[in-house]
C-alpha cells in the first residue's frame, strides 16, 4: 500500500523543479507518509471530540433515546471512529503522488487532495491540542507539519517573493521550536517520554537527562529569536543548530525506543514518528540553503 520512499525522492529529483520546491515536496511527503502509517496501523485522537459532551449530549439523548455514556459505549462508535481515522490515512497516502507530480500547469486539479490533506493535518493538530488540555505549545509544535502543504501550494500559485517565503519558513520554524522548548524548559510539565528517550540514548541518569532537556529548551528559544536577527553570522549558526537539533529530535523517536531484540516491532512502532518529524530539520536546512544562496529561482 505504501509508496517506496526511495522511489518517491528519486522521482522528485528528476523533475524540472527548483531545489526549493524539492525541499518542500519531500517535507510534505514525509509528514503524509508518517501520519498515514500512524492512522492506518495505529490510531489518532478523534475520540477527543467526544469530550464536547455539552454540545452533542442533548442531541444524542433526544435522537437515540439513551444517555451519553450509553451512546459512547456502543461498539458502533469505535467502528465508525476507526473508519474515519482509516479514511484520513488513506487520503494522506493518495495525496503523495499528487505532491510528487505537482506543477504549475496541473496545479488546479492537483491542489484538491493536497488541500484536504493539509486541512486534515490542521484538524489533527487541534485534536492533539485538545488531548493536552488546550496547551498552545502543543499546537504550535506542529506548525511545520501542517503548514508545509499550504506553503508548497502558495509558492506555486501566488509566486511568493523570496523574502516572503523566507519569512514564512522562519516563522513556522520558530513556532515549532518554541512549542518544543516550552516542554523541554518545564513551562509545561516535562513529558516522561522526553526524559526516558534521553536516558536510553545517552545511558545517563535522570538528573542529567532533565538538565540536558533544560539546556535544549533554552537553545530552542535562542533559535526562534536568532533566525530573525539582522546579523547573518548569528542566523547561520542558529540555522545550523536548528538543522542538527531538528533531525536529532526526529531520530530520537526511533533510537530512543529501539530494542535490538524486537527490531521489526521497534521499526513498526516508532519509524512513523521519526518520519513526520524529519521536516523539523529539513525546513531549517532549506532556510540555510536559501541564506547561503541569497535567492532561488523557480523553474
């Protein structure tokens, strides 16, 4: 069912597109591929919608003549929820070929599945935020993931200027790193799996792991501010660190939860998380490329 990643990237690189478009396409594909795998083989927090009992409860109790708890206990609810999740995952997979062959000449037709997938990614970010008690940091941490489809389409449709595109990419990069930094710094409770991943990767103590995350959180904010400064040297080094840290946090999802005794299971359960986070390093890499080149021409 899933498209071979190597053939995807090979096909993109053969196309007469600029490197900028290639970066954006690969970023979108990685997010779609990772989220599709999650939706099809695991799940998504669609059940969080049922938290809004005050909106649905009166209608359900009147229409179905049962209590809200009885309604949620129906086996059909789980079946329908799983079906919706699976449909979203299928949409993400179907969208990948449209991303690969998207060009200005076929933009009008090819934009449709990409737009719907982008909306699906926004919806997912909202659901994940609901499950975390509406923490804004949770939402903005996914900025790169749910905006790249729209940025790709906007670049082709509206001929965004170099400075405009660069600013947008810097903005979503800053928001993503701020979202991560709010957790690492302890503004929000530090997730236990953050600490566990650091301990497993570095074979260190819990106190060292927490100190490491604190420093990482500070650097997240340094990056978010530094990439907007007028000093090009500071911007360059901030982007370099953003690339390193972005790819590192993505790889940590796999390395921090990898067990040699259960190789296939480890890959199955964790690779998709790495995939949809790789753009957290790829977009800063694109910014670094743009900063070095000064300008990029579209084909």
